[in-house]
């Protein structure tokens, strides 16, 4: 049962709909390479930077600078 849960969505789509699956696999593969690290960095960065700097950045964004 665990093996079924670990099956990637792109592989299932490629097996069911070969043309759409392969195209989607290429598109999602490129998107994962870009959006994954950006999303993780966006979530983790405020916790990795000194709190006064985070407050300063948030204040500047609120002012529209």
C-alpha cells in the first residue's frame, strides 16, 4: 500500500494519457525546479534572519517603499 502512495502524479498521468502526461511531466518538472526552492525560501527566510531586520522589511513593504 505504501508503494502506491509514493507513486508520483506525473507517472500516473504519463501512463494514463501518454501525450498529456509527457507534456505535463516536462512542464511540472521545470516548474518544480523553480517554484519549489522559491516557495521554501519564502516560508523559511523570516525565521532565518534577525527579527529586527524582518520588522524593518515588513515596515518598508507596508509603506510602499
